[in-house]
C-alpha cells in the first residue's frame, strides 16, 4: 500500500537541477525519487537537531531554576575512569 502523496513545486538553480537529473540517470531512479529521499533525510536530520535544541533549552532552564550542575572536570574524570574499563557512577549533580 503506497502512502498518499501530494505535489509540491520547487525552483532549483539550473545547475543543481542538472546534477540531480544526472544522478538520477546514473542511479536508474527517477528525479522525483531522489528529491523525496533528499528532503526526507533533511527533515529527519532537522527534526533531530530541533529535538536536541529543545532538550538543551529545557536543561538550561532547569539549571537556572535549581542551580544543579556537574562541572566539566567532574565529567572528564568520570569519562577517564570509563575509558580505563572501570565501573563508575555518573557524577552527582550539585549546587
């Protein structure tokens, strides 16, 4: 069962359009299929980037409200232990 599709019109610079068409010929795929693949990859990447940004904003807001944090030195020391193959709990947040 195919997903529903709807048309969209985009304007590409002539050189980029030619490159996409050339790649489509080499890959024996339609230009549309390549554009859909490219847009899908872009949207997925940007959604992940936005989710990370929102997570960072929430973490910063939490820090501003509570003052809880872990220093860079504490994290580096913890990572060094892990790299040595030692079991170590993550550093505890503190004010």
